[in-house]
């Protein structure tokens, strides 16, 4: 059996026991609190994990881009939510092809998006379910008020080839309660107008363990919970021992007493800090700080680390933000503890469109 | 002929006329100032551009990882500098295989790295040229003093299978003069010891137009000059009209009067700021600020932009830092002005090891 320290670096290691524990813990919580999970696959981008999430009880999956949804449909997953404004002839054509072979729901936050869907689906014989995306405080995409949500819901309901299917939001961190109140107001307006939302979808791993409190929601879309990362640990979602994905790195240089350089730069770890100090946690040297990254080098400050690694030593890094790391590697290596048990191509990697 | 606005987004556009002009301008400068160019291919990761750089007069290329060098050797490029400490049995085996089919030079900044090379090459019949990497102020990899450079040079010269081949540095921005002084001191020490450096390699696009002033250097390794980017324009290396790579994006949402959202997030533009405000320059709306990115969304602040884009409109973005953008896309699309003239797979993308 190959051990991880026989591998070439940098490489992404995914601990299958931790994955399974993380998925089960979330599904158990969901079952206990009456929450329906629709996991976001952007974190792992692997059909086999999407299938496992479904086997454990997820009602479907979430993808962000059509390219991701195509990969998952190819793997036999047939209930896919695509919470993205899909615009332009090339994408609308792909969306229709996808909707002919899987159950696809999308979102819109503008008349322009809705009219594009309607023009595409009107004569197709396929009805496209469309939810209205709501900006409940996150400041990204979405209608600004429940009244605007109602107006778009009516526009969807009146558009050929479409069906109004509910509301969707990505709540800002710590704004789950505010999002819930927003969605309750919108739901009341919609009911009064004879358009009760069949789905009200919210999400986010940071608030996963409070998802049972979202009275307005009918489903929850966590993504990062499968692997966790340094940010999620800071948010209290789990511990470092729950983190299932690490990047195996080699110390390539020790130019000074308090500096080490790793072969993992922004091309392996990304430049995402998510507000954290440093660019990841070195499992074996938790007091060391990955102080700066260039593309292929990670410069580590050892000032506060009594133990100092040697040149050629391997270390494991828990990334700040695990989702974009997955997108940088063509392949992940599965491990159980120190043993390598397999590999998988990251099938939905690089699906930008 | 396909026009760029018929394409699906996000997509990377590379303007071939601008590429050619950027390459020629640098080579003309190099010829006029007696500078030998050894371009770093990390920016484009495309064999065809590496070959064009050689045709125009480059003496060889630079790669950062063995995987990149393998791709370039496969394409027939036979003079490759790999300025990286190469450690560990899997990589050393690949290095030897590569050195059997191309002229490969590497660096070292420690005895550990040198001894790994020697053990690998001693009985191979191949002599590996090794340069000493010098930290001339950049604070990354490299020996700290000219005296340490001399000590390692002696160790290389005394190691079976190796040849001491010179000095290499990646100078910090604005520290070219300091780096030059460092390298002059080290060169004098080496000459006194009977080990004159045959190559003294420095680089960096920000200081490209001052590379003729590096009296200590024998070659220069610019990378980003082929495409340029928002950071290089700020550094005065060229103008926005010289930037050859743009990301074509679609406005997917206009939730408020002063907010637009693009379909380009950190998965297309990376989170690199390089100290700049915002995450790229929108060519058509230069006063707009790409204020924040999530993976698939770019949130644009239009407060200072009189003109406001509409939903479904396409825009072109000049990234802050173009090299990691290249690494996010499987393919680039070649254009001349608004016309699409071809595509190429980014052959050396994702070569992390």
C-alpha cells in the first residue's frame, strides 16, 4: 500500500473517512431538524461524491455553471438546481438540451433573464421551473425587495414555457435570520397573489448547524461541509480534525532560520484569505504562518514556531478556502489516514461557463 | 468570420497582433542593449508562443515546474531553465529523463537539493548544470549572502554528475539595482575562487525596460511582457492598449442602480490584487470598480461610472495579474481586433508538480 509521503507534491489529498463523517453528520442534523439538503457540488466537483450525498438523503444537487451540471447529468444525477442567471444563445441552447435529459431548475433576477428562458423554452415542449433570486443582505445578485420578487414571479408565471417555482437566496454570513425574515415577507406576498412558492432555497455551510431555524426555507444548499477548511473551522462548523482535504507540500528551501518555502503557491492554494491571516494552516507546524504566496512558492514565517521543518520535508496544508483549490487540480488522491486508496479526475473542474 | 460577441462567456481572448508587438518590442530592446532574453512561459503556457519567442531571438525558455518543461520539450524546445529546487524521488527521476532529451539547467539554494541532484545524475552519464539561487532582496528562495553562494558553488563543483553553471535571482520589484550589486559581489568572489559564473540570470517584467542596466547579468527572464496586465500597466511597462489578454464576461445582473454583477469571479480572474484596488479593469467601463469576487460572480460598483451596462451585455476585463488567469482556463481564443481567428489548448496549464 502506498503511503502519502511516497507521493509527488503538490497534490490534493482527500480523506475518505472524514468525507463520510462530514456528510453523515450534516444529513443526520438535517433529518433531525426536518431540513432538506441540496448540496452544492462546487466544493468537490466529483460525481461520486454527489451520488454519495444523494444516497445519504440529499433531495438533489446544486451546480453553479451549466458545464458542472452537464458533468453531473452525464454521471446520472437527474435533479439539479442551477441558481445562476443564464444568458446568451450558447448557454440557453445548452440549458434546453440539459433540461431534456434531467430535472433542471434555474433562477432569474431580471426580466431580461426570464425573457431569454421563455424564448428558448416556449416551443420546446419542456417547461422550465424558474425561482426568483433574492438579495437578502449578501449584496451580490438578486431582487432587492419582496415586492420586486412578486413582480418577477408574476412575469415568470405569465411567460410561455416557464413555471414559477419559488425563491432562492445566498444569505451573507451571519445574516441567516435577516434572510429568513425577508423570505417570510416575500412568501406572504406571493401567497396573497396566488403564487405560493413551492421551493424556498437557502444555503451556506457557515450557518449549516442553524439551518433548522430557517422557518421560511424548504431546502438548504451547503457546499463546503463535505471537506471543511480553515475558514469554516474559524466559523465553528467543525474542527481541524474534521478537515477532509489537505494539500501535501514539500519544503523546498530554508533560506533563513525563520523562513521556510513550500512548493505550494497561489497555483495550489489560491490567494483567497477570507479575512484570515496567512494562506492556510500547516498541520505539522500550526504556529507557522504561510505569510505570502507567489504562483509556485509559499513563504512561511517560522518566528512563532519552535519546531522548524527541514528542506525536503513534507507537510500537509489545510487551505483557507477549499472550493477554489479543488478547481486548480486535475486529480485528487483519496486517502485513509496515511494510506493512499485511490485517485479521481476532478470531472467538473474548470467548467467556467 | 466569428466575432467575439458571438462567443460564450467567460472566455479568455488573446489578441495575436498585440502579442506579436509586445514580443517584438522586448526583443528589439534586448538586441539594442545586448540583453539575452530567456522568457518565462508561465504567463502563456503555450508551446506556440514559446517557439515564437525563440524565433524572435530568445536564447531559451524558463519554466517553473517539471510538468511545464515536459510540455515544452514535447513541443521540441530544447533549451530550458528550471529555476526551482527540485526535491524528492519522483521529481528527480523525471528531471533525469528530461535532461536526457533536452538541455536543462536547474538551481539550488541548499546542500540538500544539490546532493539530491548529484545522487540522481552521478551514474547517469548526463551532467546537470546547476546555478545557485540568490535572495537579492526578494525575501523568497535563495542564499542570503555572496559568501553562501560561493560555498554552494564549490559544493556543486565538487559533486559528481553536476556542473556549477552560475547565479540566478528573482529580484524584488524596484530592487534591480540592489540585485545587480549583490550579483557583482558574488561574481567577484566566484572569480577569485576560480569558479566564474558562466550564466548570471535575472528577470521580471516590471524592470524589463531597465534590464540593460544589469551589468552583472548575462540573461533576463521576463514573463508577463507577452500579455501585460493591469499591474504591469501601473508599473509603466506598457499601456492598456498593449494588454493582449482579456477575459470576455457577461453582465448577468443589475440588482441596483450602481451594482452590476459579472459572470467572472475568482474562478476566472483569481483573487490576486497585487496591491491594486479592484479585481481587474473593465475596458468598456474604466471608471467601474470590480469591488468583490466570489467564485462565479464579480460584483461591480458603478458609482463612479456614468455609463452603466445592461443585463446580457458583454464586457472585456484586463486582469490584475494575467499569469494565474491563464492557469484557470483549458483553452484560449485567439483574436485580431473583434474577429476570432483560432483557439489553443493551454498545454502547460495545471502542471503543479
